[in-house]
């Protein structure tokens, strides 16, 4: 069973695994099937769900909201995370000429209202700024956050893909703590382990959320030298720890980091979700963790 953990000290409690819905539009599910899938992972203890306004070309929140509408009381059993600030060029926005970021107060407020409508809910548990914006005015973002909190539309705030300095800049304008920084962590790309991002979060006792833990499937099928080395090493460790699959080893590898990342699961197959839950029982040794590090880097530690 998946436990609840605090994102920050005395902060909100979320499930120690998160179900991601960024590929919901590709799963080919009816609204009833979406609701059934949601209920299944809630039964496993995965009560936190991850969204963004842009997922599925601005469609995934709507698809999730249709499932919620079938049984509105289920809203009380989950914690909803969503994101804003990426502006995509899509058919819905024909006047846009280039993908860009927008952390203006007007855009944040409008994006939240749209997300609430699409998700068919009255408030969001955590709103994240999706990507660092070179034109971000931290005071303006703080004003938007304060207004959303006062209106009861958002309970907590965080960021995604921010550096330590970008995190601290925004935090300096806020009274309440940013509750997470959602970053990419997988055996093919773990720059945040070494660039100070995770050290910074560990210092603040703030748990990161880890996206793309399985590297978009490249670990399983990629044919680069790095991908093959990592896959082979993961298979050896899988046999040593008695895991059912290498994705369980990957989740255990992410969990081994001392910043205590919360992994986001991307699959819409409940069997894969169950496998991720079972990975919580696997604990890698330091040497096993560094064997994956060395396989990824192609050399040993300095």
C-alpha cells in the first residue's frame, strides 16, 4: 500500500507515488473507463494525480473532468496537481506564432479558471509554474498566487523544472513555502543530481516530484550505447533484488536519492501502476545505485 508523505514540513500530505495523466488522450478510454482506472489506483493508495493545462493539446484536463463528473464525490479522495505558463501553438490558439512562456498575473489567473472548468472542480490542491520564464516578474507571480489562495481556488503552490536560484527568487516573494519542484529524474538524464537542484531541495526539506522516470520508454527500447549499457545493468540488478521488471529497479533507483523524490507514473495500464507500487519494497545498495550511474555515464566515479 502506498503511504502519504509531507511535501514540506507541516505541509500537505500527498501519496508517495503520483499518477500522471499527461498521456490520457492516448489511452483510448471512455469516461467510465477513466473513472474506473482512477478508482483502481486510489485503491492502491495512489491518491495524487498530475496534470497540466497543455497536456494532450489542452484536452487531458477535460477528459479527466468528464470522469469526475460521473462521480463527483471522488474529488474528496484525491489531490490534484496541475501546471500553467506554457503557451502552445495549437488549433485552439491560431493567432500564436511561437511556443512561449507567460507568467503574467493575467495569464496565471486565466489558466487556473480554465483548469478548474475543464477538471470540473472548485479548487486545485497544488498549482505549479510549469517552466522557468525569462520574463517572470516574481512580484507579479506572488500577487497571482495570493489572489488565488484568497479566492480558495488553489491550496498550495510549487514549480517545475526550476533551478535552485529560480526557486529561491520566487520563494523570496512568498509567505508560504513552495511545496515541490517537479524535475526530470531517470537513469539516462539525472542532471539535477549534480547541478545543485536536488541538494537545494534536500536543504529545504522539500520533496521533488520526478517526471519521466522511465525516460519515455527509451530505457526499454533505445539502441544508443548509453541506453544499452543502462538496460543491461538494470537487468543484472533486477535479478539480484528479485524484481519483476527493470522499471521497478528504476523507481527504486529514483527513490534512493536522499531528497526523497516522489515518482510520477505515466502508464495508463493498472498492471504497470501495480508494479510501481511493488517497487516501494525494493531498496538498492549504494553500490547498486552507482552501478547504474556508471552505466549511464560510461565511466566510473572520479
